[in-house]
C-alpha cells in the first residue's frame, strides 16, 4: 500500500496531537504536580502592588535599605541606624516557592536595630524575603531573593 504526501501530513498531525495530549493528561492526573496559584490571595495582593512599589521607591530615596545576611544563629536583618527601633513596626514574610507549607510571617520585634530569625525556622533552599515596615507615617518595603 502506498501512502501519498497528504496522508503522511495527516498522520504526522495525528501523532503529534496524540503525543501532546498524552503528556497533558499524564501531568493533570499526577498528585505530585501542584496546580495551585502562587499564593492564596493572589488577586487581592495584586491590587496592593502599586503601594508596594511606592514603599520600595521611598526606601531607595531615603536610603533606608536593609542589610540581610546569613549567620550561624540564623538570618540577621539590620535596619538603618537613623531610625529608632521602638518606632519601627511591620512584618517580615518568608515565601518558599517550592512548598507553601513553609511560608511564614514574623512580626518585627527588634533588639537594638536588628532582627534575628532563628536557624530552626528556616529550611535550606531558596526563599523570597519581603519586609514591610513603617516608621512614623512612612511605609517602607524591602524585597530580596536569598538561598539559605
């Protein structure tokens, strides 16, 4: 039996579509493939995105950057020295892209002008760190990706 070029093109398309559909169905049925949104309140958080951009820009303009470093005790966050620690309020959020069960928020409780996240609260790997803090009537934000 001889196959002409038209039949060959149709067979190629059918094989390609079958190949793609096999992988789509296979990935849809696997339990280890998580199909969740990145965060639970994704759309709600997107509405506040302009406020986050303004807070990050204000931190750059006022040179209110934070120093974040890994130490033997844990994650050390140093706040600018020109601000009184008693007047700083806010939260530190640690987001783990690979496992949302490890996501945590910490209230800012400074000792001096620094904050220490103990080593027992952090699993080695990639983290997205977001610190939203307020001093007086100004909101600041610091975002950083880090590997712990």
